[in-house]
């Protein structure tokens, strides 16, 4: 009996945190910071991200939104009445 290897693909896309380009995590270059993995469209975007201090926003990250957070769910944003 012949064995067949099956490759798993995720069909998940994410955004490069520097330029905002959509990338495929299965084939994109990546780097880790603070236990999180970020994916990049090119070595130059990865290099720029690594040179940016942790916590600083890159051009590809909108104000109040970082990788893993969707619009309307940024840190510090409260719902309901403001104090």
C-alpha cells in the first residue's frame, strides 16, 4: 500500500505590522517579540520592525490597534458611559 503525505495549510492571512500588506503565515518570514509572532512581506519590513522599540507603533498598525486586536477592541477603550 502506498503512503500519501498530506500537507496542512491554514488558509489564514495576517497583516505585516510595518506596511500593512496581507501575508500568508505559512510562507512569510517572521520574528517573535514578547511571546508573539509577527509575519512580514519582506526582509526589510522585518528589519524595520526589529529596529522599532517594543510598544511603538509601526506605520502598518493603526492608532489604538495592534496585531490580534480588531477595531473597537483596542486596549483601554471602554463601552458605555464615560466617567
